C-alpha cells in the first residue's frame, strides 16, 4: 500500500507538471511548450502521451488556478516531511 508521501508526490506531479507545460482546463495555452509540441505533431492521436496530458490538464480537480496550488502543496509536504 502506498504511503502518504508517495500519494502526495504523485498528486503534485499529476497536477503541477501538465499545467506548467501549458495543459490547462481551458485547453492548450498559447505560447507554451504544449502549444509548440502540438504544432510540431499536428493531429493528436487518441491514446498518445499528448492526449493523456491534455486530459489531465482539462480535468484538474480545482481547475487551472488550483493546479499550481496543489502541486506546490504536495511538493512542500514531500520536501519537509518525507
């Protein structure tokens, strides 16, 4: 069974990393790494890594504004207590 530190680290990564790359609840952010990647690959294939990151960004629990908060809180807890 995973411990609390592992769960928080996974939550921080799952919310913060896609957001920082430009995957937001409103779609791919203009001028971001995600936008450049999407421009380079063209049509996004279902089941691809890009599509999974896009879904993760769109389904962030607290929306775009909450992603960095969740990511920072999880990372801080992991840093101080794990």
